[in-house]
């Protein structure tokens, strides 16, 4: 696997690359969920590019930019084992040189839920992925289902700016107890880690109650009560998969989404319906 740390190195590789390239953008601290994206890309493309870049634009003041886990050497080893051809690992100055001021805002799809709780977050996500898509020019982009709103934002980005690639959403990879794999899981202490899988269980219960005909608000209240201490629920909702507008009932092409704090760690999860 080759390593590029500059845009010129990436462009030199891209000029000689095979005709079909799959792209896996990450912020590093890779787990098996990331590697599943790389495995999908490897199976479907002549060449695969992965990026590791902790994007400062998507962190608000007071969030965990400085303490976000970083392990570039370990990430390189894991990506090489999946058959990735090129790892692009630039520093912030390479992506955002002095004077950089351009941003991408995809509008309403990024304004609710995570967008409301983390103002500017999806503008940062869309800006960096837009730039990376421009540089890598892949035929396929691979992103995970776990960050459901992010997947909706990036699908809209690709549609609106007419990037010549398809977006592949890869199902969430979970631990044996149901906890969605996340780079932030390493922040959880022992008590928080024991209770964190209850976020997934409450999502499943919410869907079960809705399918059984329980009124929406009652189903949400009953499911929410399943979150185990010290978890604190931020939201539990049903949304349209494309627009991310809230839905008053469960229907096809929807996500059931939830977010909760476990101590200082904030976790997201979702279920796609129909499953």
C-alpha cells in the first residue's frame, strides 16, 4: 500500500490509477466498521483509496478535536491488510492552506438532530468530503450506516454537485452485545461500556412497539425508558431517509435514530426500515 501525504502525491497516483476507484474517507482510529467499508470497496473496484484525516471543520469549540483518538501506524497496517492501494493522510495545512475560506452547506437535511445540536458540523463534513471527492475522483464512495444523517448529507452533496460517483451505504458493524462500533467507544469507562448497548436495544424496542400499533409518542416514551444509567438520551425519532425530516409514524425508506450521552461520550445509532 502506498502512502500519500500531499495533494500532489495523491494526484500523481491518481493519474496512473486503474479506471474504477473506490474511496473510503475516515478520521482514523480504525475499527472493523471502517475495515468493512474497505473490504466492500476492494471487492467492487480495480483500486481503492482510503483517507485518514481528523477534520477540524466538523468539531465545535469544546468538542474532542484534540483528544480524538489517533493511530496512523495502526491504521496503515489495518488498511494494508484489506488490500487498500493508497492511503491519503494529509495534515490540516494541506487540506486547509492559509486563507482557505470556502465551505459547502447542503441545507435542510443537515439542520436538524445532529445539525441542531452541533451547529456547523455538517458544513465541515460536506466541505472536507467535497474536497476529497474532487481530489480522488472515485467512481464509488463508501460510507457507513451508523452515522445516518451524515449519509443523507453526503448523498445530497453528491447529487447536488453532480459528482460522478455512486454512494454505497454499508450496514453498521456491531460488537457481540449490539453496540455499534465507533472510534469514540474507547472513551467509555467500564460502567458506561456496560450500559451503552441499551441504546441499540431501545431502538429495536421502539420499532417493535410501532409495528405492534402502539401510538408513536407512547412507543417513544416506553422505548426511551430502556436506556440504562448513566446514559442520557438526546433524541429518539423516526425520519425520512433522504430529507431527514421527522416522521409521525414508521414507514418504508425511514431511519429510526437515537443519540445519547454516556458520561462525556456521545454515541449515535439507528435502524433502517424496512430491515
